[in-house]
C-alpha cells in the first residue's frame, strides 16, 4: 500500500474474547491467534516515521487474554521513548492488581466496557462480578479510569443508574456513550436494538441531571464525554472531525497484519486497506472520511456548523435503520446546557 502515517493506531492484539455480548460488532469470535511482536513493530514504525506525537490503542477482542504479548508490546514502545500516548480498552474480567500496576508502570490509560449496574451488565455482557471487581481494584489502587457504554434500547432509559453506580468509585472519571452498531451480532436479531428517540432523549436528560447532582459530592468530577464534545464544538464555533478515522488518520491492525480504517470496520471486505507487507486486493470501496452527519434536520439547529459530528463507521452501518440518533443525544445535551446557563445563545 502507499505510504501512510497514522496518528491513531489501533493494535488488535487478538480477536479472541472471553465474553459473548450478543450485539458485538465483531460477531461471535471466541478464539484467534495473537499479534506477533514483528507485526506490532511494523505497525508502530508506520506511526512513528514522521516523528510526530501519536496514540496507540490496545484492543481486541479482549486484549488481556494475551497479557504477556500486550506487555511485550508496551515494553517495546517505552524502550524506544517515542512521543506516544497509550490506552487499553478491556472488559476488566482479567484485570487483577498485578496487571493494573504493570499497566501504570507503562503509563497506560485504562478504559472499561460497562453497560450498566451489575445486574444489567450481566444481562448484556456477562462477567459482571469480575468487571466490577476490577473497578474496585482500580479504585483501591488510586488509578483513574473511564467507562464506555454501548447505548441500546436495553439501557438508554437506565443511564442515570450507571452514573449512580460509578459514583461509588472515587477514581471513576468519565463515561462515554457509543451507539450500538448494526454489524456483526447486532446486524440481525439480537437482544438489543437502537433506542427510540423519546427513550434516548429522556435517558440522556436524566443522566445529565444525575451527574450534576453527584458531582456536588465528588472530589473527582464524573464527566460525560458527549457533553464535553458538544461544549467544545459549540465554543470553537466551527465544525471539526469527529475522530481520526473521519480525517483519514487512523489505522486498525489485526493479528495477521490486515489493515482497516478502524476497529469497527475490521473484517468488512469493503473497508480492507491491505496488509503490512504491502498487499492490497483492489481498492477499498468505503471511504470513512467522506461520511458526514449532515441532513435536513441540521437546518435550524443551534449546533449547525458547530456540531461534534458522528462516528463515520457507525453512520455507515446504521444508516438504513435510523436517522442519526447522535443528533438526539447532542441536541438534548445542548438544550440542557442552555437551561443550566453553561452556554449562551
């Protein structure tokens, strides 16, 4: 493939997973090989070549199923002293005290996949006892963490309960909302679907109110990622790209060295970019950088021209099922901020 220098590199260290989330966009993958150090090194050299700061996301599957490989990669990165930030996204099932301390040694930010309080987490993902045990360990170790929630019709009306649950953990610092992606397990019949607009609006509003109340008692504020995105985009007064993929600056690398624009597109032939050894079978037919969260509903919206935008791959897979539900999320947040006097219009 032609020379490319990603600023956001996703290393899919394994496609294996120890949970069976029915809505997983990767489908039912419970086994797979681990990424070799050679493959990781080739990918890292693509990102480091320009000499500019970049980000590495360690992901899977469940990356901690290959914890030894993960730490070998982290040792390689830190030994080179590259200008890089590193994060790992995990379900937390295998996150013990030793692993937490080793991740901190390599200055790795930790993100956990949590869809709700323990009972709801068990229904949607499984392994809730282990995940919440990991959260408690992070708290005891004094390690800040954020959680990412797959937003569906099963939890959209219960988001305030997630905020209340995180309030029990002083080191919890933020919650991010990722709309369910209609790919893999969620492409057909599953236990989850996209939420209706009314349910989504009510759920977001109640979550915002709950977070504001809880933060009065917290020394470390609990932030909602989407609220931060809305406020930043509105105050900057111009439209910016939602993510590195929308700028064409991200790259997901699978264990066998296959390349995709982001992890949500892994396995999709239309998004296949080639391999680390330079092989490419034809041109990819999808262009995430051309996806825009724009439509007739933008007219008259106070965020028109100052919108955070939307995940391009999510738009690609969800476009035939709903209009852009992130518009509902953003507008609900914006109206709430206006009401609270956080923005002036």
